[in-house]
C-alpha cells in the first residue's frame, strides 16, 4: 500500500522512495528534492573549479621566496665562516714565515758577532774556520728552504653533511601547549642561578651558575664560559649584533659573542638597575626596577645611543611594575603586575610608539615577592606566558584571545622558542625540550 509523502502538509501519496535520503516522496516533491540537490552541488562544482584555477596559478618562485632567502642567509653565513677561517690561516701562515725569518736572522747575527770578535782578537783556528763554514752552509740551506718552500700545508676537503639542511612539508599549525608530548630531552641545571635563557635559530644560551652555556640544535654543549659579573637578570639575542645581550643586578650590560662567548661590557649613558631586556632588528629595549617602570630604547647601530624613554603613564601606571618584555614582529609584549589589586596584565604594544594593541588580564593573583612572570613569542605571532608560582602556562593568540590555560608540572619558571620547532621550558632543576 502506498505511503503518504513525508513532506508536511502534502496531501498526495508517495510515488517513489528516494534512495539517497530514504524518504517517501510524491512526484512534485521529488522534483523539488532533485532541484535542491542540483542547487547545492552546482556551487560545490564552482568551488572546485576555483580551487583548481588557484592551484594552476601558483608561482613556484613566489612560494619559495622566503625559504630561499633563508637558504641565501645560511649560505652567506657559511661564506663568512669560511672567509674568517681563511683569514685566520693566512695570518697563521704569515706569522710562521716571520718566525722562520726572525730565527734565521738571529743565527746570522750570531755568526756575524762571532766573526767580528775573532777578527778583532785574531784568535781563530782552522777548526774554528771549518765550524764557521759549516754554520754558514747551514744558514744558506735554511734560507734556500725559506725561498723555495717555507711551509708545508696539508688540505682536507670540506665535507658537507646533507643533514645540515632539512626540507620538509610544513604542517598545519595546531599547537596545544596543554597537550605537549613527552619531552624528548632533559637537561639538569643548577637552582643557584636566575632562570634566564635566550636563543636564535641555531644556538641557545642559558645561565648555569657559575657558568653560561651554549647549546646547538642537537642540544649539545658547544661552549661554556665562567661568569663572574653578578646575577644575570635577563638575556636576549640581537641579530644585528650577532651577539647576546645580558644584564645583571649591578647596573651592568654585557655583549656575549654567539660562538666564542667572549664577554664585553657595554657602555651607555643611562645608569639604572635593569630588570628585563629584548632586541628588535635595530634597537635594544630595557626596563628598570622601579615602580612605575620606565622602558628605554637604545640604538644597536650607533654606540647604544638613547632613542627614547617611555615613562608612566605611557609605559605603565605609577602603581604598576613591568615584569618582562619580549619583542616580535614590530611589537613588544609586556607583562604588568598591578600593586593595588595584585592582578596581572599581558599587553601587546607597538615597538615604535608603545601604543596598546590589546590587553588581556591573566587569571593570576600576584604576590608581590613571587617569581618573575616570563613571556616568549611562539610561531605565527602567538605568545606563551609562564607563571611559576601557581605552575600555570597561558597560550595567547595573535589577537589577544586566550587559546589555552593550564598547569605544568614541575613548576615552570621560564620558556623560550628555540628555532621554529623546539620549545625549551625551564624549571627549578631542569630544562625540558619539546618538539612542536
């Protein structure tokens, strides 16, 4: 027996069972059903055609331009390293040759002196003459050797490791800091130092009292140097200087060379107790330790000349303190603690004007004497805030919205993005490394 049409208020009996939706329909509503399917599928076909056209129009040169720039930068840095090594060996070659000539000059002077003495005293024997002849012959032989081939140089070919550069397809960025996979490496560190860290694409510098240590991308210590300049309060990387900037608790600022760890004190006109630091492409930003914190901008290109000093209310209010600052993509992230109600703000500012882009109150009840709240930039202009007193981490999106908030154990006290895919989280006794 025929079933009624499933469409409400339809008075007709069904004439067909639609197999795609398993519904009994009359002829009129079957026609409408077909028309609706056609109306839905036609835009999808158009969208597929649009996607195909976009794919065809992709320009390989434009797609790889940024990555090629990175390769070119890597090549230029390698050329620089090779040229530096070449110049070093040229200097060594000249020094060795000069040493040979100087030694031979000493022998000739000694022979001349001995000859002059013998002639003056007229006290020379046949044996003395023979010895003198042998010595002169020896000097001649050495001089000829210097003229013909002063040095023996052995060369070894420069072997390129194919793993120096890894090219892989990029993955959709779906970082969830609350679901970090197990750390793939852990490094023990001392609890006697401030938990400072800084990195660039290739190296990571950490404070490990009484030393500072430099790690490579394989997380091996490539250089370690003693540190005897007071407690390190903050450090950051300066790309324009190819060095780390380090500030201590004694109004001092230092330049630490990236590979050699040579330490050089920076002289600036401002005398302050400094608290935190960060660098843009051309500037060094510093904050001081006063309530109503000031932000100072110095030129990294012209002997650290003061460019600008922001005071309250532009830097923060008089009852506020800036706990940390971090630069990324022409912006400054600022962690502000408010003394009147013990709350904490995380703000994004313009690095040129200090205008506020957005402000986010963090779910932290700040105790005035607790550890510093740290922040660091992540990929795609996102941010990570570390609050060790309550073991909280905050993942904040580019637009200032909270993506995730949760606890991290053991209690974190600092974090830094190492390169583009390694997150280093420091606790009291360890540094944990995660692949992103």
